[in-house]
């Protein structure tokens, strides 16, 4: 009887030991599984997945701070926001730098580059060019801001843009123009008449954006020209406004909302 009891206890001990070893080996296997390895940021990721790139919110600010320190003109203003993602960067090339004017082109880059980096000469992803120019001749300055009167618009030319803003649409020489005013700003969208572009819809989206985002306040005049060439596959936008005898200009081929965003951010 004792021999039988000893045999049963010995067999039970072997079974328990085997289960314990299997559990330990299973845990070790799971701990070393590539699917649960942690990346450098301490986040679990499956093997083969790309590591999430951390955004660089300070990169643009650092570039702008350096540009300001390089500009010779005292009244220097720059856009502070650009249409790039959190994984992209701003490159800047100073085209002109004098005490009475400056011109800077901004580019989208995939990695940080120094100001005036040689790679920008072949970069095709230009976002915008921003300029400041001092005028000693007020008459030449006024030429940049032709007068526009919207006090009495014929009913057949009126376009309701919302927020009690009425635009005027007219055609001339194969082109279509939609013009409206917001404060001291005149805004104009030009397109080819044959393209039948829905400029009213574009204008309403611009008006919507400006209800929540304020343009710079010019001393006298501000003007935004949105030009759609034939087939409206591209757009050319010029934004300019005057502060005293200085005229600031933004030129871009970005969509109108992006042009507004850069203008609104200027400081």
C-alpha cells in the first residue's frame, strides 16, 4: 500500500512540474514575440510597421525667428502658418534683403534645411513668396489698388455671398469677374467665361473663412486677386495691403483658403 501511495504522489509531482515549465516557456515566448516589441518611443508596434514620426511644431517658428534676425528692414512681417503637414518642413530662400524692401520664397521640404539652402534652387514645391516694399512715391503705390465701387450693383449682377455681403459678377473680353468688399479689402475672382467655373461657391467659402479669421487691417487698402487661367486647373493668387508707405505682398499658387490662412497669420 505504501508503494502504491508513493507511486501516485511521484506521478502527480511530475505532472505539476511539466505544466509549470510549459507555462514559463509560453510566457517567455510571448515576451520575446516581435509583435509586442516596443519601439524607441515606448509604444507597442507590430513588426514591420513604420514608427510614427513626431510632429515638429517648433520648426517653423525657429526658421521665422532666424529670418527676422537676418532681415535689414525694420518693419519686417512674415506669414507664421503654412499649408504643410506635421511631418513636413518649411524651407526659406531670401531673394532680396535691403533696408527698404525684402522678398522671401517659402518651400515645402521633407526634412529640415538651412535658410538659403542650395537644395531649394531645384525644389519645385514652392508654397509662396512674401514681399515688403517701401514706396516714396504715393502715386505709384496707389496704382496697386485700383478703386472699386460696389454702392449700386444692378440686380442681374448681384451675388449673395452670405453674412450680408453682396458681390458683383460681370463679364468682359471672355473673362468673368466676381468682386466684393470686406472692410478695407477688395476681393476679386477672375476666371475664363467658357470654363463656367462656380466662382460664387469659391467666394462663399472664402467669406465663411474670413468670418472666423481676420485679415490684417490696412491703413487704407487691401486687395486679393484670385486668377484661374484656362481650364481652372491651376490658380494664381496675389494678396497685398498697405501699412503707411510699406506694401506687403503674398504670391501663391495654393488654393484660396490656404492663401487666406497664410495672410491671416502674418505678423
